């Protein structure tokens, strides 16, 4: 449930915001800018991005925020610079309120102030719960990168076992791409109540198949190496899909790097065995 709609539907509060529209790709605010506005998204999606180099030419996706949510809320409480960039992922319509207007409203109308603060607190609580889960998951699965595996299937299987702890009741299947016969081999199946009639090789990139199934096509240096299929026991809302997309992006990063590292370990191990066989040492 989004608590933000309660504000937008309230004509007395809605009139205090200025309406703005942005085209797909437009920057709403940039990283490092002075912050003085809060935005409520009425239509469309906004992606939050963090620069990963000094030139700000490369970015990492942090989150996707959809209609019925707000962004830039920290600007209402302290004068600081934006810590990330907000870009329109689609054509969007937002309602903007400046910091000075925000506090002027609070002074004049206690009822409105309570509604606004209540909405912010409830929404931030939901975001905090999601972030805490993501950070804990990241910590647990990243430990697999420090372990030494000599087989990609073993790494992938162990990773899925760890991931499954955070997805109770979900169906999860893991596949590894066999480069010799050019087929995907199923190496893990959790919760056999799910019946997936899916040809994995038809898909080249990660995507949501529908509102409860996500297919993660894991690549290493642009080569498709593995696939993890996630199936929720229920249909997900748009905001839930956005939240899980952020988590799946994290899993993808760990899976891709882990498979790449394991492949190198495997090559080193086989070369060492071959050398031992030739030298007898």
C-alpha cells in the first residue's frame, strides 16, 4: 500500500504543490546539487543512480521509484547536497514542494503537517525494512566471493541455497550453460510445487516474465553463463517489483563475479594438474 496517494487525493494538500512533467531520460535532480525540494510521483517511474567515477559518466542503479511514492525527502529536513541522481525512466508527472513552502505550511496548518509527516514516516519505514533486508542479503551472499570454488556449478548451487533463505515460499531454479552441448543444465530446484514451462535459451537478458516471475540471465564478459529463475507465491505490486529488481541487481553482480572468479580458479587448477602430470611433480 502507498501512503502517498492519501496526500495527492487531498485537494487541500495537493494545491500546495506545483505540478511538473519530465520526458523519459530527463534529469530531475543531479548528484551533488543543492537540495531544496520534495517530489511526489503521480505518474511514471524514476530511477535513482549513483556515479561510480569522478567524471560522472558511469552510474550504478540504486532504486526505481514508481508513482505513488516520493523522492528527495531529506531536503525537507536539512540543507544538504543530493547524494544521487534522479532520472525519469519514463515520461512522468510529479508534484514538487520547496523547503520554505513546506515549513510555511507546517506553521499555518497543523492538520496538514501531521498528514505529511505521517506519510513520510510510514513510507520511510517501508523503505528502511527493504534496505535492511537487501544489506543483510548482500553481506551473506558476498561471503561466497571470498571462498575458493573450482566448479561453477558448485558455486552457483551454494549461492542459490544462501539466497533461498531470504525468499521463503518462492520457487527458485538454477541453470548453468554447458558450452560444449550449448544447452542449459538444471543444477538446482527449490520448491517443486512450481511448474516452469520455459525455454531458458530464448532469453538473453534479465527480465520480469510477468508480475510474479523473474528470470536472471547471468553474463560474464557478455557471454551468457547461467540462469536463475525466481517465482513469487503471489502476484507482486509495481512497487514490490521495483524493490525486488534492486535486490536482483545485487544478486546478479555477486553471481557474475563469482562465476568469473570460479572459472579462473578452475583453469588454474586444471593447468596445475596438467603440469603435475607432465613433470611428475
